[in-house]
């Protein structure tokens, strides 16, 4: 339990440092003669080499040969089932959910998953994910809970920076730095829950507290607006990180304690897989909700703003109209050209280029769409509270002392 807390603290730190470093690279025109954004990928090369050297120097395991079947068919069908569903989750908003491409991906994915389940049934105990583990209520709840937690974690880590950049005008690097309260809450909660679980053996209530914190925080986030100060958002992010830190690590421990020692590797990888799948699908679903509602919310915000003295003054201000970007935008509004409002979903740079009074309705519209995303996340977390994260109230190590 103690070391799982350390692992999660490192994971959470990396998840937030990544956007900061990525934002630094993305803002640079070039580094060492290479376009800045390409370093988002190239930076993994030296990191990977360093990890390979450290592992080869320090990890020395005794090999114990034994007969085993490799679940090649299971691995193949898992890819066939998962990849098309991830593809349509990302592209469905562009393709159309009932388009030929989407329906084809749905069909291939479902056939692949059905074939994967059949392959796992045939492989028995040698399967990638033995089906019998789902008969264990602890594992079934922990894996499904991890799926939802992954969706909440990665969805929040992506949606909140969107809010900071679009509404508060933060740069990519600044938005990454402003996420630090989230990782602080996650680190404190993960280490604290790991230490307490290690000393007391109790883990049942940590996921309950964590999911409750996530549900309340997402509900609070659903009320943020274009004028919400950063300090208030920082409090919410800290609470959200505290909730995540109390759920991810105890759910992994619950899975590990529910299987035989020889299956701990399988159980841990299954928990990680479900969490990552939840994160990937959660990001896709959250962004789909965000951008599907964005055009209507922005249009509503501009209709409301049209009646305000500040907006009307901006439309007639000679200093505003002297700027070509402002002048073109005002002309488009006067002619009823709604494309000027709709294209911001694919390119939000116009918000920073406009006069603040003209850009304000865009920020209101984005805030309203993000509020819907957070509210849906709160409802999902609240529903998760109705299930017990673990029927056990006490963990026990069943690893032999020689391990």
C-alpha cells in the first residue's frame, strides 16, 4: 500500500508536468534547429534511453522456466476490438455518429470484443484477462470504478486547461503550471492513503471518500463562469486531486488483494488497462459534449451580450474598428454571418485577438459548455457511490515471505 502511494504520486506528477513541458515546446519556434512542437515526441527518446539503462543496471531477476501458453489470439482480438472504438470516439463528432465510417468502426469493434471474450474463454487461466476474475465482486467493482475514475481524471486534466487557456487567456505553459494544485491534492492523498492503509490494513473507505470528493468538486466546477477567479478554481482543483488520490491507489490494492499472488501482475495490468481505457474514452466523450454544445451556447451568449451597453459601445468604438480583426468580426456580426461564431470551435485564437468586450461572449459560451461537461461527470461519480468499492474492509498480504 505504501509503495503504491509513491507510484501514484509519481504518476500524478508526470501527468501534470507533461502539459507544462509540452506547452514550453509548443510555444518555441525551434529548438536545436527542429520545430518546437516536434520535441513533444522527441523528448521521450532520451527519457526512454535513460529508463532502459537504469532498468538494465538495477533489475536482476532470477528466471524460472515453466510451461505456459501465450494468448496471441486474445491480444490480437483485443486490438481489433479496442482500436476502432477509440477511433470512432475521437472522430465521431467529425464523421457523424451515424455515418458509414462510424457504423463500420462500431461493427468491427463489437466483433473484435466478442472474439476476444471467446478467446479468453478458450484460454482459461492462460488468458490475458481470465474471465473468472469477473465473478469476484471486488474485482468487478474495482475495474469498473477504475474505468470511471480514469475518465474523470483525464477528462478533468484536459478540460480544465481548456478553460484556463480559452477563458482566462493562459498560455499552454501557464495552464500547465496552474494545474499544480490538482497534482498537489493527488500526491498528498495518494501518499496519505497508502501510509494509512499500510499501517491499519483498511482501505474500504478511501475510494468512497475519494469518489465523494470528485462528485462534489465536479458539481462545484459546473458552476464556474467567465469571471471565476483562479484562486477559486485552484481550491476546486485541489479537492479534485484529493479525490483522485484517494481512489486510484486503493482500487488497485483491492484488485491485488482479491487474487492469488501469482495473478497479481495480471490483476494490476487489468486495473491499469481499464483505467487507461476509461481515460481515453472519457476525454473523447467529454470533448464531444463540449464542442457539440459550443455553437449554441456561444450564439446564446452573443444574443444576451447584444443588449448590454458595453458590447454596443465596443461595436461603435472607433479604436476597436481601427483594428482589422475587430472590424472584420463586427462586419460579420452585422451581416448575420454565423460562421464567425462557429469556427471558433476549431480555432480559438480569435478570442485573444479581439477586443475584450467583443471576446467576452465567447468566454461565456465556452464556460457554459464546460459546465455541462463537469455536471455530467458529477452525475457519473454520484452514481458510482451507490456501489461499494470493496466488500473487504481489510487487506491482507498473501505474498510468501521469500517474495
